[in-house]
C-alpha cells in the first residue's frame, strides 16, 4: 500500500513539474496564418498621368497575419513590388507598416518604376505584389508571406531625382554617427556612388567597415552585406526596419586611400574600387 501511495505522489509531483515547465515556456506559435491580399484586384491596370501624381493610384490591402493564439509582439508588414517583364527584373520595397493597408501616390509609384526599375515611360510594367509579415523584435520566428497578385502599371515621363542614401562606418569619415553620414550621389536607377577616403585598420590593427542608410539619424532602412562579401564587391542585404535582423557590415580594402564606392539598391550589389586621378 505504501508503494502505491509513493508512486501516486511521484506521478502527481511530475505532473506539477510538467505544468510548471509548460508555464515557463513562453509563447507557443501554435496558430500561424499568412496575410492574404484583398486589393488590388488581379490584373488591375494603372496608367499614371501628370494629373494623378499627387493622388492615390494604388491601394494594397491584406488580411492580418496570425502568429499565435497567445499575446505576441506587434506584426510588421513589408510590401514588395517585383517587375516581371523588364530586361532586368527588380524587387522594390513599397513600404513597411503595422497596418493592413498601404497606399501609393502617382509620384511614389512612378518613382519606383522610373528610378528603381528603370522602366520606360509609356510602356506598361507587369508587377507582382506580395506582403511579408514578421514579428517586431523577434528574428527567431519565421516570416509569413501572402500569395502574389499580378497588376500592370504604366509610368509617366517625369524627371525624378531620388533622395540620396548615406555612407557611414568606422572606415569612413562619419564613423558610426548616423547623423553625420556621407550622402551618396544618385547616378541612375537605384545606383548611388561617391568618392570617399577609407581607413583600413584602426590603431589596434582591427579591420574597419561601412554600411549604407536611407535616412540621417536612423538605423533603418539600411543596407549591409552577407557572408560572401569581399572588400571589392558583394551583395547588399536590406534591413527595412529596426525590427529586422541587422545585416553584417561591409569590409573595405586593406590599404588606406581614396575609393569610389558604388551601391546599387535595385540589383542589391556594391563595389569598392581605388580612385585614380
């Protein structure tokens, strides 16, 4: 009889212990639902005209993503447009929001088409729209993606000079001060370039690095690189918001000097070459 009582007590203790462990596990992602696009309609056609530049020409809406039945951090949505009929197809981020809708004016959509996709005015561009959902400040959880919706947009002929991007890093004159980063000159499409004095190593012999940011005083949006990066060229990795993972820094050549640095934010590449007078 004593043995039976002891076994029952051990089982009860185990159940309590198990329940305690369950309570300490934190949020469990047991229900995950991807966002679903509700607008625009499939095969919608937008022809941008001068009178429409200040008006909303494209509204993208979707159902809310669900990561869990439990309380979790806020959800951020990244909306992307990808061209499918251009000589070089490009994906651009149309916006990042915590809402379930994003509206673009004629100026904004025209700018994406002409400057980042290098589209021809008056010629329709076939686009795929997609929404990515991610948990704010939680890089461990997988992103959820909507299906795509295909539309077309015809750009209006317009002279557009996009806002600059900025160079910073301990290899550059600005250091890691994002309020004093160096503006890069727009070249064409999504290409920016500048000639900059770079420092290869600090006084302790540690290698120095750079990155690019979109706005002075803010760490996102920004562009870093990946594990395959070299001091001469490599891929750019985009960080749309500070909730997203911080990409690795970009290495610079091992010799101090003046270098021409080019960042192609459309094709997501960079180059660093010596400046020759």
